[in-house]
C-alpha cells in the first residue's frame, strides 16, 4: 500500500513536470513566432524607406535639372529687373 502511494506521488510529480515542460515549449514557440513576424515587418519598413529614399533622390535630380534648365546663359542676376523701380544693386 505504501509503495503504491509513493508511486502515485511520483507519477503526479512527473505529470506536473511534463505539463511545465509543455508550457515552456509553447511559450518559447509563441515568442519565436512573434520575433519572426516582427522581423518581417521591420524588413518591410526598411524596403519602404529604401523606396522613399530613391524617390526623393529622383526628385532632387529632377529639381536640379530643372534649375539648370532655368539658368539662361549670359544673363546675370544683377541685370534682371524685378519690378518698376526695384532693381538689384550691383555688389
């Protein structure tokens, strides 16, 4: 009778150890899934930032080309009249 009681206690202890190990494994698995999802989101954000940077670079290049196209050869800023009676003074 005493051996049977000891075996039941031992079996109960092993059952709780098994349940604890299953819970720990489940928690670790859930955390790994969350880390993978976070890394995917971070990668997506990095890709978006890269596309934005390249778009801004293209815009800057376009603005620079537009500014160069507006520079008329042989015309100085000192000779351009802004309005009646408003002239830029030479330096």
